[in-house]
């Protein structure tokens, strides 16, 4: 069988990126890398976001190596404690208990394939694992279906992205490590929505009960 040229091209591009990092990027920041290698990581924030390849958490937040701890999955889901103990729950527990992060951000985004699948289960019928995982967002779908029954498809999806972020924050608060640190005032949780096309990030304001652009916040 003749190898697909696109397969080889994408692989070589990946390898070229690694070589460019070692040749051009690492030397300029050698001291930083040597420092964090010997002193360990001390991130200030855990960022839970979608696995979507269009999201670059470090670029989005202008964070350097060692500054943020990142967990990525389909739909930026956070299973409630005890429901699906696994990778996401372990990351949260480690970030809060071992690393002592001060903030946790759940970041959703526009044009999210997971949210589309949540609203249209038939579209992911051949992906049973994905379908089961998206049950973590079922309550958000129920809320938006009740509140936005007459909305246009675009508005419905935008509200579902937002509702899913808020639901995952609720799930996050069920984790003992999170609940304990929040009770002591040592941890804060935040909900964001990132618009890929415009570069805008909106943060949920509990007082206003809506998402507001971060660049407008003081």
C-alpha cells in the first residue's frame, strides 16, 4: 500500500516544529527551563478546556512554562465527584491538593463539536464513548431547551455553550478538594467562553448573571 503523502507531510511538520523549538526557542529561555526543571512546577491556575485543536490555552492567556496547569477533554466537561472518577477528577485533585492552585477556570468555546453532539445525539451515534461522556452536559441541555425553546439555532447553541460551562462549575464544586479550599477562601472558580473567530473571551459575572468580555472587566 502506497503511503498517503498527507500523512507523511503532517508528520514531518510536527518533527520540524520540535527541531525549531530546540534550535530557536529553547536557547533563548534556557535559564527559565533549567529553573523550572530543578525547582518543580508552581502553576497559579488550573484551566479546564476543550480538546478542540483551535484552542491554545498558553497563547490565549499569554502564560509561560509552569504558569498554568491544563486539563483538556471533549466539551470541557467536569464529572461530578464520584460519578466518573478518572483523569479529569485526578487532575483536579492533584492541581488543588498537591500544586495548590489559586484559581480554576472552566473555558468553553464557540463552534464546539461536543456541544453540537450534545444537542443532536444522532450525529454521534457511531461514537458511543463520546455519547456517554457528553452525559456530563445533559442538565445544561435540559435547561436551555426549557428556556430557549423558540430561539434561533445560533442563539440556542450560544446559550448551550454558556450553560454547559456553568454546569461544569457546579460539578467542580462537588469535588472535596475544591469544596474545602473554597470554604477557606483559598480557591476561586471561574467560567469563560472563548470566541474563536473574534478572539474575545467572556467571563461569567455572578452578580450580573451573564458572561461579560474580560477586556471590559476592571
